[in-house]
C-alpha cells in the first residue's frame, strides 16, 4: 500500500486496496473529476494563486513568485513548497515569499490544484500544520480534506500503475500561450 495513505484508518486503506485490486480506482477518480484544469504556464499559475490570496488573505504578505517546479516530486512527499527568505539592504529587511508547486499538478483537476495552492498560501499565516492551519484551509476551501484525500488516491494510483488519468493538453496550445 502506498505511503500516501499511511495516516488513514485501516478500513479506509482496505477500501482503496479493494478498488485497486479491481482496477477501478482510476475510473472512480475520473468519474468524480472529469477534466484537468487549464492553468498551463507559470504566469497563469501566479495569477490563479494571487487571486486566491486576494480573495481570502488580503492582509497576508504579497507573493514574489509562484511557479510549477519539476524538481518537486510526489514520491519524496513534496507536492508544493512555500519559502520565505529575508534580505537586508540599507538597514531595511525585505521578506520574499515564493510558492513552488510540483509539475504533476499541471495535469490534474482544478480541485487538486486549488487544494495545494490553498495549502501553500495558508503557510503565509500559519507555519505549522496545527489546528489553526487546517481551520484556515477549510475557510478558504470547504472541501479541502476531500480534495487532499482524492489527491492522495490519485498519487497512489499513479504510483501503482503509472497511468495518468488526465491527458496532458495539446502542446500547440502551450506554445501559442493559450492560458486560462
């Protein structure tokens, strides 16, 4: 069984194993989330995350950079990363806030992208994964826990079969700069 589900109950893991054994886990996820999102470039990702920040965390620190990152890999359990760095110049300290999201999210449903974006944005306010952290996640996205669980199901499916459920978009759209 995949380590993505290690924090869940034995009964839940047994249900997932049964779906996997029947070859139905991918079909269940595809039925629940029929299409991938259309956020294809780093610029579109920045706009998407900045919009979420503006709607829910207006007083939080501004974002300097948001990008897909091929170096973040779900097998090493890094789906996204929020980094803060401080620099001093002329007696002033400036904080820089960057969010990097694993490229595996480029070809997933918008709900999964929203879940990881919300997770990383909440780190602007709450550094630890405590009660306040998850309360803010739920405030920003009421279905946060369901989307996180379904993302873990998809990563379990991907790890076991190598089958991507949502085909990458047409490459010609990326070259012409068609973004959503």
